């Protein structure tokens, strides 16, 4: 049934030699994948569960900071390889992440304002009666699109255009370097799925978060097989002309709702 294929791939990548390009900046070339891996999985601390004892008070701010710093792993890996293809992929990836950071921050403020807290646990638990997804379906869809672009998943994987960039910022990596970069990418994808379930559906129970978070991550694989890759100018216009105004409007809507509820 092909169930052993991921295990075989893991053994192959772990045992494969790590070839260092002759003209690369060796220290940064080796260090780049570890930056992406460490930052990606350090954000998992922010994911709350019902049985979790500790909760971070400024989790939303911390999530936005770490997700913005995560781009440095891409910069270091692409630049240190000293390859024109990896450098072009790096420039694309950095511009894409910076553009969608703005809409991501605005859209994340929507559940934060409605929950009246920057603590992720309180935002999740504030949805006992009404899910935020029912309050604004537009914010849910905009957040899903933004997160796909933020983690550079299809159809927004323009930093990894095989037809014009060979592979992207990781074109010179093999073995464990390639493994760490893709573990960081898929770790961010799973975290985004869990955050989607919690921020807009208020899930705190472990089974619900894991099951529906995995379903959200599976939908990204379904999109990869269904939706063609868009052009780079369309990607940028989607962020600056559509998602950023929608995010700003969502924040204004949340403030109006809270003020109206307070006056009522």
C-alpha cells in the first residue's frame, strides 16, 4: 500500500551524504537549516490544550514575531549556497513572507479583539457559545489563504518554481540539510492547521485539535493536486489589494462588535 515509503525516504535522507558546494559560505550553509528547524518547532509551545497547565500571556505577539523571524532561515540557506537559482528563490520567498506577514497580523487580531486577549488559550476558550468562523466567514477564508502563502504551500509555492528556478532556495541541499528544511516547512504547516482550528472553531480538547488540524493540513495537499500555481504578480496583488484591506476591515468589524456589545 505504500505505507513504508515515508520511512524509506527518512532512512535514505538520514544516510545520504551532505555535499557542500565549493564556493558556498560553509558555516552559514550548514547553519541555515538549523535556524529554520529551531524557529519552526519553537512555535509549538504556543499551542494550548485543555490539559495544559502553563499558558503564555502574549502568545499572539510571540507567534507573529517568531513567524516573521523564520524567514531568516530561508535567507541564510539561499544566500550561503552561492547559487543564482537559490538566491532568486530566496528573494521570492522573502518578498512573499514579508507581504503576507501584514495580512496575517491583521487577520489574527480579529479573534484576539473578539476574545479580548493576546493569550491563545483565552481566545480558544472564549468561543464556548459561538465560533468565530460563524461570525465572519470572510476572515476564516482570508486566514486560510494567508497561511498557505505564509508557509509557501501550493498554489503559492513561487519560491520553489521547478520550471524556472530548478528547485528554489534549497536547490543545493541534500541529506540532513534538505530534511531539516522540509521538516521546518511541514512543521509550520501542521501548526497552522492546529491554529486555524483553535482560533476560528475554539477547539481545546486534544483529540479535536489534532484530528481537525490534520484535516486542515490534508486540505493543503488536496489543493496541491487541484489548483494550478499562480503567477508571482497575482500572488503579490492578492496580498496588497485584497487580503490586507480585508484584514483591516476585519479588525474594524471586531472593534465595532465589541463596542456594540458593551453599549448593549
